[in-house]
């Protein structure tokens, strides 16, 4: 064999090794992409902190909105009936309680009344129609 044949064989084996290396790297990349795609579909997104911040902003705004609405209603009640400061105090406490209930409901700690009835095996739609008549003569 001549030196040219050996050089050609070395070049060919080098090309084969490069192709095998490339194929191995492509397989590894494909597995990594599949894992990331599966994780994203399952909801395991890398944006977990931003989801948490969004939920924190929503919970705090629910709480503050309850207090602000209660204070506004109390102030209006005081202006309308000249009962200052009792309307503001009472409605502020009611707004505080409503804000806490909104936060608990949003967080999933407390369920809606209709959900509680259906979870206990009762159908809320049948309870609403008991003894109710929808028009004259019924």
C-alpha cells in the first residue's frame, strides 16, 4: 500500500469518526429538546417565579380592593346619614373581612357556596326551584 492510500484511509476514518460524533451530539440534543418540551407541556415551566409573583399581586389586589370598597361605602354611608365615623368603621371592618374571604377563595382554601353544596351530594339547582313558581297560575 502506498502512502496515498493510507492517507485516504485516515481521512475516511476521520470523517466517519466526525459523523459518529455529530450523530451522537444530535441524539443528545434531541433528547434534551424532548425533555424540555415534555416539561413545558406538563406545566413545569422555568417561569415559576413570575407565576408566583402574578399570584401574589392578584391576592394582594383582592385584599386591598375589599378594604378600599368597604371604606368607600362607609364614607358614603356616613355622608348620606350623617353618622360619622361609625359607618366608616363598620364598613371598613366588613371590607377587611370581605378582602380576607376573597384571598382565601382565590387561594383555594375556601370553596364557593355552590361548590360546597355539590360536594356534599346536594344539587343546588333543585334547592332553588323548590316552592318557586314561575308565573301566574303555576
